[in-house]
């Protein structure tokens, strides 16, 4: 927005008439403070956006290889042999301890 000197003088005269000579300096200070605050906030926002962009452009570091973790107690891992907990009687697995079925006499 380009304002010439005559346009700015006209706006100043209108503001002087509307607000008066006592209020005009106070209004000017408030406008100056608001513009400075806006400029500071926009610079901060711009810096934050640039920091995020530079972080995204940075190559990923090598992934860290961690040692294997022990499964929690009582968990069953894949491809593991299931053993009976202590204190639980195990079933007989041999055919010698199992009673044999008798064939019916025909």
C-alpha cells in the first residue's frame, strides 16, 4: 500500500479532528506497540517454521540396534518349548504307564 505525502497528511488531519490533539499521541503509541508485537510474533513464528523445515530436511540418523529383550515372566514366546510350571504334576507320556484297552472277545 503506497500512500503519498498528501494522502498521509489528509489521514493525519482527519485523525486529529476525530480524536483531538491530546488523544492522538496516545493512540499513536498504542498502534506502534501493537505493530511491534505483531512483528515480534511473526518473526518468532517464521523462525519456528524454519526450524521445523530444517529438522525435516536433516537425514535420519542410523537406527540404533538394541540387544534382544527377555520376555516378561510367564509369557510364551514364539517357537518356544512349553514346560510345565513347578509344582504342577506332569501327565505320563509313555504308553507303559497308561492302561491298555482290551480288545473285545469275539
